[in-house]
């Protein structure tokens, strides 16, 4: 972190008391040189040399209840070739003032930067990377995803052309070097053929290596440039001055073919690697393809124009013709049609849509023409949020990656040391050909070492795993969540909206005998339920949404979490809640209504009561159908040896009836939100890894406590915000599929890391000549180049197997 003044914007500082509170807590944070909170400018000025201290300050301000806006953007990075490059890019960006986080995804050649505005902008980050040989692609008009996709295509095409031309020269170079090396002028021919391979089509390795060396860093390009450069220069010397060696009775060997073919093999590996990496991003492209780039906008007077999606504004009217993808989130103002919403719901049957119905970007209009008023467009649509979440998850790092990053940061310097040691040992103990053999062995060590495989082992598997999940309708928040999921041995399910469809409907409404002014009382119920956020309140509202009630003014309306809602109308207080709350309030109920309640409970219906301070006035029965996939999902979990629990605030009879219908044996009924959290904690104390699935505000506490939190995609925003995994489709079968996907992904990561480590541990000593004293075997640099190239490709190819593991 640069030692300058850092500006932390705090958007909701109101007064000096807020400033004093913030300053007091910052005082307790070490490594802060100075700080000042400015109320008028709504910001905190910090001076510190450590990023960790700045992170602590922003975290502390947020915990105090204030808002610190942080911009998080993903940029393509050019010039990264290995894990050492990724580590270097992260270090450089993390050192920039105002940057809170920088995470490189080597599989995607991108970096996600989290930074505070008002300090430095993205062009400053770009300049910082350009100084050390990388480049950050910044575009003001294109979206991040489009930038990344374009950069990936450009890189692939560039690698392809370099490979083709290098191959054209490398083939005759190989033939001469292998079969005609003693022919007249063979050395000069190979010199002529190898020069353009190294310094035109392989120029990138030397340019990048020089830039890194100028700034005191090394990477894979350094290894390639040193190995092929030494072989080339050694061969030039032996071609021009062969008598230096022949006068000593030694042969003047040349290695032009080794240098040229090593470059060609590495270019082949890079091209194959880019192609494979391109396939790992196929899932995100499938989602992006759901977004139309142009739209038909309706103008005044009935005229139309075709415009780009980026030019749309809220409340614009657009025309969606049959067969077209709906480009925005909006509401239908005219027209009727059937819309394919399978990308959101997983249901193949189209949904009938007419006036005032909501539609979503990426869904397909099948029949009639629709006029749609724009509510959200571009990056604000539900589909764009899905794409962004998938991209962030693909770019996140699994916990195991931290160890790999530490190893990768020292890998290249260690290899350079081993290569130098190899030359010295051969030169001292290798006999009359020791120097020549030493140079060959040193070149082979530099060529065969592969930090790329290390750098790609985890991110490629994460990209494919997260992308495969997105294809299935499973949004995974980050790589850590994917890794945790495979440890899950207990799943806790909420009832309403999770096991059931989450579409409760009022089936019965029974009034206490003798109750008068029912129309007014219905108006009170309707007004109270309008203030409630509970799913059951929606059932009541939908039942009576087209009925005109007398105007009733309610006051002192309060939502009591997990209990109900209370309000005052006139001089009387009213309460809507469960029978359990009636008992706590000591409200009287007639024997007739009591019998009716028991009947409803026996029918697996949820019962809510409307009461005043004296008696129960009405009993409302609500039914919510069990999701047809829930029983199969529970069986899939039980077959995997995973314990399944159901929690609900509903009565025990209804809870048991629902649990029995789906095969759950362990049920907890009439639980409050805090009880759900306590239950999850109790399971964790028993040593269980707990996944919790829910969809409502009352599930948020338990979701945040669980090891793995799962939100149903049609649930509340707070549940989806807290959750580590979101199921886009309301299908519990996605939970066992997600756990299986996690097992597959973690298994592939372990295989990749084993191969990457084992390859380097075994290959480097062989390249150094450790087998020569026993077998006289020396590895040819050309074979080493091919092996190194294929090691990276094998890791990426192994990750791509994930695309076919989960059918």
C-alpha cells in the first residue's frame, strides 16, 4: 500500500457523533499512521502502509452500521503466462492506493479488483501493470463479459497464427537436426530457420522476460527465454568458432533445433491450453447468449426503431415478436402469449402471460406479440445478476489455492537455482564433455519446469464446476462454498417455500358465531396483512385482492418475527398469528372453533387466527402443496447417507403430515427464527457439517449460521444475499446434485494438484541428469518442451471432464 492519504467514502455519516464513533474505533486498529473523519464530505481519510489495516478500517465502519461503497470489477489481463504471473499481478494491484482486494483467475486470464472510489481509477491500475509487462484491458463502452470474451478470442487467434508459422519453420529444422546434422552448411541452415522461430513468433517470451527482469521479477517466460536463448547463443558460438572445441579434441555441438522446436512445442501447448480454457468458459457464454443485443423500441405515434439494448431506459416500451428472446425485465402492457421460462424455473411447459404479468430477460416469447414496459435492462436484469454471480464465483479462490499461490511465488526462482546448480555440477564432475552436457542439462531443467500446471490446477476445475452448476440452475457464490459442500453430512430444510411450492392458498375461512361487521373486520385483516412480509400473508391478500372493503385506518402496526402481526383499529387492538400465540396471549376461543382448528391440522393445513384482546374472531386455513420433486430429493439425500431434518413454525400435526409425505423422519415444529439458528448450532456442536435450505426472512439467521447456506431462487432477497448457494429452480433435487458436483470438483482439483506437483518433482531431477550415472540417459530438450506443454494441457483437459460427470 502506498504511503499516501486514502479516502474511504462513508455515504451515511450524519453528524459529529457519528464521526466521533468512527474515529474511536479506528484508534484501536494498529498500523494506522493517521486518520480523520469528515462529516461534511462524508468520508474518512486514512494514512497507512498496510492493506490489511485499511481492510480492518472498512470492516469496522461497516460493522458500526455505516455504508462503505466498494467497486468490484473484472478486467482481462494480457501477458500472464503462469502462476508466478498471477501472483505478481495480484501483488502489484494490491499495492495500489484504495485497492482492497485483487484476485487473478489464470484460467480466464482476468483479475477481479475490489477498490474504493475517489482514490485511483482503473487507468491507474492499467499503468501500474503496463510498467511491469502486463496490460489491463479497460473499455468504457463494452460490458466486462464482452471484454473478457473478446480478449479470449484475440489471444486464441494470436496463438494459432504464431503456432502455424513456427511450425512451418520447425519441421525442416527438426529434419535437418535429426537426420542431416553433418551435411555441409547444416549449422547455418538451422541457424537461419531457428532465428525467426525464436525472435518473431517466439518473441513474446523474450519481451515478457526482459520486462520482468527489469522490475526484479521472474516467471515462466524467464525460463523459456533463458533456456532457448542460451541454446541459441551457444549454437551461434559453436557455428562461428568450432575450432574452440575441436582444438581440444571435442565436437562443436549445436542446438538450434532444440531451441526452435522447444519454442514450437510451447506455442503448441499454449494454443491447446487457450482452446481448453476457452471451453471452460462455455457455461458463461451460454448464459450471455440468452441476452439479445438489439431490441425493437416503440416510439410515439406507433412508429418503431431497432436499437441496442444499452440505449433502453426505464419505462420505455418495446415490442417482442413471437420466437424472440425477451431482452429486459418488464411488465406486459398489451398482448397475450406463452413464454418459455425454463431458464429460470426449470419447467419445460410455457407460462401463459397477459396484461400486467411480469417477464424476464432471457426467456422466450413463443406465440403472440407483446408490448413490454421496461423495468430493468442491461446489467440490472435478473439474468445479468445471475451471470455476474457465476463470473465472480468462477474467479474466486478455493482455500487450497492459497497454498498453491505461496508455492508458485517461489517456484521460478527455485528452478533457476536448480538449473544453475545443474550446470555447475556437470561442469565440475562431468568430464571432458561436462560443459556441453551441463549446458544441455541446464536448458532441459529450465524448459521442463512448469509453473503453469500449478497455476491452472484449481481455477480451471472451479470454472468448469461453477459453470456446470449454473447450467443446472445452481448458483454457487464462491469456490470455498463449492469445496465445503462435499463435506456436508446433514441437511436442514425449511417447510414453506422449500419443501412445499411456496404458493399458499386460503382454503377455509370460519368466523366465530355472532361476530358482526365482518366486512369491516376483513378490511382490518387486509390492511394488517399488507404490512406483513410473511408468505402466508400473501395468501390472504391474493384471496381478497379483488374485493372492495370499507376504508379502515390502522395504527401501531408491528410485525413480530415468527409470531404474527398486531395493529390498532379504532380503540381495539387486533392480532393475526398462530394458535400457539393465542395461548400465550390468553385469548378465549369457542369450542366450535377449537374443533375446527383440529380438523384443519389433521388435513395438513396451516391455521392462522384473527383475534382481538378478548376472543378469537376467525380461523383461516391455508394449504401449500408439497413440491412434487421434494420426496425424490429427500430420498436422494438419504441414499447418500446424509441426515435430513425439517424445521417449521407450523403446528406439529401439519408439520408431521408434510414430513411423512416426503419421507423425513426428523421434524421440529413451532420453531421461531432464533430456534432454527439454535438447532443448526446444536447439530454443529455434534460435529456435523450442516447445510440449511430456506427461502424467507425468518430463515436468514439459520442460513448465516449453517456451514453451507442454500436459498431458493424465488425466495426473499435477504435469504439469497445470505446464502452461499442459490437454486434458481424451485427443485430440491438440485441439492444432492450440487453436493455430488462438489465431490467431483474437489476430486478433480486434487488430481490436478497431484499431477502438477508430481510432474515437477519427478521431471526436474530427470532433466538435470540424475539418471545418467546409472543409465547414461539424458533427456532431450525437445522432449522436455513437449512434456512441459502437455502438462498444462492435461490439467485443463482433466478439468473439462467435469462437464460430462454430472448428467
